């Protein structure tokens, strides 16, 4: 990727929290690919922006009308949110890198992500994260509606349902984003 292609670009590392990754079997290879993409971005001076999901003590932001999050309210009642929101150590932010806290599935909802992107002059987002059918899908759709250029690193996204991941990355995402492997994006074959 040359300078022109990554000018005004940021790599988003979404929901790579240790607590979330523990819910998936064998994430070692996946984490390694995300770490490789992060290293590539840092080497090319592409900002790395972390997005985590988190709530206040007792999770008052979780509404019982929200089917996907309502069941989580009880689970989060006694959780240490600082621990829950910590990014997995193998892909953790370096000092000075921005971490955005969201309150829903999309990286934009309840966060200041859009303010951060505008202040940094970011017009192109490269998306990584877990889950493909969650944060990646929701963020991609909202970013497309906001007229951002989008790239999805398919092998730096994961989902509990491999078929859903495949359909999204092969059939759905290409309508609104460029879909690449981390090797294609980094230039390492």
C-alpha cells in the first residue's frame, strides 16, 4: 500500500476485549492476524483506533427493550467494567493511541468516534474486530451511510457462526466496502 492509498486512513480494532475473546474457541491465529495488521498500520503511520464496548456500574445504558443486550444487563451487574473493557494484551493500544467506548453494537453509537475521525481528517476506515455479524456489520453500514471509504480485513474479523462470517465477507460487505485479507492489505503475500 503506497502513501496515497493510506493517507487519511485509520485502522479500527473493535471489541478485541479479553472478556469477549474468551467466549470464542481458539482465537490464537485470529489475534495474530489482527496484531500483524496493527503492526503494519503503526509502521506506515496509520492511526490505530480502538473501540471497546462498556457501561457504567450496573449497566444503566442497557434497555430491556433491546433484545440482544437485555440479557447482558444481569451479567454486567457485578462486573468490573475496567477489567471488562481491557483490550487483549497481544493487540493492546500503545500510549497515545485512542480508545473509544461505545454503548451499543455499532462503533458509532454512544461514542465519540465520529468526532475523533473528523478531528483526525480520517475518510477511510479499515475494519477489524469481533463479531463480524455484530460490530463489523453495524459499523460498516453506518460508516457507509456517513460516506466513509471502508476496507474490511476479512481474516481480522471473526464470528461465532463461520457461515455468517463467510456470507457477510463474500456477499454482503463487498457492496459497500473493499474486502481484503490482512496479507493483501499489508502487502505481505
